[in-house]
C-alpha cells in the first residue's frame, strides 16, 4: 500500500517512504542498472537518466552522539541530509552530484572511517554488546570485532575475495549478533553450568519464573537450608545463561573457562540457494583479550583458504557445498572433533526451523 500522509497511528514505525531522498522517490522501481565503480562507491542509473551515487563507509556500530552528529553534518554538506545504515552497520551517503564524492570520501577518511565493503569484499562485521553492556556475555564483542577487522581490513578496502563475506560476532550463544547465518561467525561460549547462590536466590528471584526460563528444562525446585531454591541438572544444561537473565543469583560467567567458537558457511540471502545456518568448525578457542590472537589468526586462515580455492562468486557455504565438509577440514587443517558431531548429524532434528514456538 502506498504511504498516505493522513494515515497516522500511534504504533509501529513511520512508513519508510517519507524518509526516502527525493531522487529515490522520483525513480522508485525505475532503476535500470547499478554498478560498483570502486570498492565503497556505487552508482544507480534510472530509466530517466538520473544517477544516484552511494558512498559506503564502515562504522564501529557503537556510535557516540558526537560521531552521529559528525556523520549527520557530512550528510548535510554532501547528500541533502540523507544517509542510511545498512544491515551490517555500514553508513551510506546517497549523493546526487558526482563532484561531491571525493570530498566526502576525504572527510570520512579524516574522521577515521575506511571506504569499502561493496562487492567481493568483507562487509562491516556485525556484533552485539559484549562486556560493554550484556550481562550474560562470555567474551567482549566490540573489542574482538576491532581486532578481527584490523586483521582483515585489506579485504574491506579492496575486492580481493571470490565473493562477498558476511561476518558476525556474538558474545554468547543467545546470539543477538545474528551469528547463526553468516559466512563466518565467532560466538562466545560458557562451558560450565550456572553457580546457584542458594543463600540469596529466594530474595532476588521468583523460582517458577526461573524454572520456566530454561530451554532445556535443566532447572528444578529444591529446598536448601530450609529456604526455597533450585538445582541445576548439569547433563541437561547447555550453558546458555538464559537463567541468569531473570535471576542474578545464577551467575554463569567463568573467567577461566569461557571461550570462543567459530562457525562457518551460513547465509541469510535467497540468492542461488536457500538461507543456511552456519556450522561449528572450531568448538573452543581461549578468550584472550585485548587482541584475541588465536581467534583472529584462525578466522584469517579460513578466509585465505577460501579465497585461494573458491571459484568466482562462490560464498563460503557454496564453496563447501561443492567440495564437501571433509575436504574443507583437510584444506584448512582444522581437526574435526567429536563435539561437532551433533551439528553435522542430528542438527535437523533439534534445530527450530519454524517461527512457531512449541513447548
Ligand atoms: Fe538452563 Fe541455560 Fe541456565 Fe543451563 S544456563 S540452566 S540451559 S537456562
């Protein structure tokens, strides 16, 4: 339905059409073609002959008010006040005058934002909150993402990869960072069940709600020292930290044993093949801030092996579909471990494939 200015409700977001730049409103549905002129700069050409240039820069995702104001000022200066953030938090300026492109690029680079991430490149790495904000995080997210991007920045700036590369970092297995459907995902993992603080649990938490929180039914009621509490059936616990979300007397973080896992071969798009979950390829690497050298070198190695062996336009999952998982493990030298078997053999039985929830 076309947006009508009179249709005002008090729920939901406003219709997107009112935020489109005038050139897009004029040419909506009438774009003849688009092409990437160079990494980070694209042109759309309309049937009417109008041209719209997109300049894409990376963003650190967590932006200060000052940085948002600086970006908005650039939009005022070069693109009539219009900018957009992509699904992976690149910031894009929609420019109608070709002469404005280079001054905008210069100003963005002076602000510390590299230009790139289009075509066969790595796009901005999406991530969730990590230690900055999340209570159940097993690792940091923004610091780890910065360390990864420092290693991979050449692949953002230039089209040196067979196809596009979409990466994500999630600081625990609840995966706010959409890590389950990425070419490469790094996911923080807890490896121990929560520690129940019996002496305070009855004052801080509601036991029935706490029990209902656990997705694997690993929590059951218990009376400890005459007070209501819970116990955790450790064989059923998958260390998700969901219980800690509703009950601070169930801490799950463990500085010594928390670690990171690496997942490969997923994608969200419908292009050529259906959307696919990423699969576990490295079940545990140490959580080693501030630069996570084990994780960054493992990810870079996977990227380089894929870049060397894939055919043009093959995403990581498509490359693995063609060569098979055994060859992927042989080429990368990553050992296949028994902890990964469920993801390869029984996952179809246990994954939720539908948006409907059943208990
Ligand atoms: Fe259940 Fe997750 Fe808590 Fe384990 S960590 S007891 S699986 S909610």
